[in-house]
C-alpha cells in the first residue's frame, strides 16, 4: 500500500524540492494508517559510516555503510575489518519484532 501511494501520479506531480523524500514525509505525516506501521530510527542507526569518527560505526551499532570505499579502493579492506568485528544483533533492535504463527 505504501509503495502504491508513494508512486501515485498525483503525489509525484507535486513540486517538492526533495521529491521522493518529501513525498514520503507527506505520507507519514498525513496518513495515520501508514504511520502506525512505520518505525523511525536515526540516520546513524542505518547509516553509520566505516570511518573512525563520531558518526562512524561503534560497537553495538546495527549496520555499517561503506559509502565511497571505492574512491581509495578500500571496500575489501573495510569489509574484512568489519566482518571480523560482527556480532549478534544488539537487543535494543529486537524490540517490537513480531512473532508470526
């Protein structure tokens, strides 16, 4: 349903600066039936970068993003580094998981 609404020609025709991002924000803001089924997390939760920085990946984070690793040909090196550091999904990300019968 979300994808159908998101791709609706009337929604796409809007002249929003950020196009699909603004369309998604509109749907979340104006349609409770969508908002009730969406989880919102910080950008860092799903996009922690592979660099050593405040915004970089830290122990206990869910995902690491190798953005731009190809620039200095570091993709394989970063993959190996983070593969060795992998661990089970942190408990804080498991809340709200649905049990399907």
